[in-house]
């Protein structure tokens, strides 16, 4: 544990909430980790162990108001996990930006950028990729097969259909309408844009079309 021994002794026997704050983040991480271990390789073990240790240490430190005693690298790794959880919780907000994320966590934007750069990511790319993946899951979900595509896009922070179509096609190699048609050939309510329209939007946002992302 990257905490002085006296802190570990002081926290033993205390209750730490698993429904809020660092305790909730730790609980969610452990539950997801244990739910399916088939996707992990042996080399992932040490890295995952480091994350678990950091989260447990952060939960202890938070319970004791001893966060400053955590090593800087542990604080940064824990903060990164907290930021990612915050982003996933607010994906539907089209105003989710590095500035709002940094403000919510009381850090500067440059500090936020450094956290993601350490993982080979940018804040914007992480937000975009998470939004696209959640939208893709909705499009594949039989229970949502009649939800208009534009509604799925808006639910995950894409208020403009053309931008969603271009980003989705860049990420997955096909427009959202084609993915849904493959999985649910007869889906789509009367008010949904037909595949031809979504295909046109995709073409409109192809390189050289003048559209921006």
C-alpha cells in the first residue's frame, strides 16, 4: 500500500461507502474486473494490480483525509480513473468539454491533458470514443431497435446527425443505419431517417465536403 503504515492501521475496521466517492469507484472497478476475466492476458495482471492498489489506497486516504500523503503517481492514476468515470456519467451532455471536466475536479486543463497523455490519449478522443461505443451498443440492442437513430445520437451527446454519422463511419467503417440494418433488418419507426438519408449524410461529411468535426 503506498500509504504510511499508521494510516492503514487507522482505517482498519472502518466502513467505507461503496455507493459514493472513491469507494463507489473501487467497488465498480472490482465488480467489472471480476465479472469477466476472459479478456485479460497474463501481462495485464501487474497493471490491474497497480490500479486496484491505488484505488484502495485512495479510498483509505479519503476516509482519513490523508490524500496529500499519497505518492504523486498514485494520486494521478486515481484522479484519471475518477475523471473517466465522470466522463462516462456525463456522455449525454453535449457541453462536456475539457474545461468543464477540469473544473469539476479542481485541476487545470493542462493537468487534465497530462493525465490522458500519460495513457496515450487525448481528452477529446476519449469522450468521442466513449460516446460512439455507447451509441453502437444502443444500435445493436434489440430493445432499442425502433428508437430513431438521431435520438440515439442525441442521447450520447451528438446533437447533429451529420457529425454523428461521419464520426461513426470513421470509427466503425460503416454508417449507423447500415449497422442497424444488418442486426435488425426491419427496424426503424416511421419518423426515423431512412438508410438512404443517413447514407447521404455520411457522404456529405466525407473528406472535402466542407463539413467539420
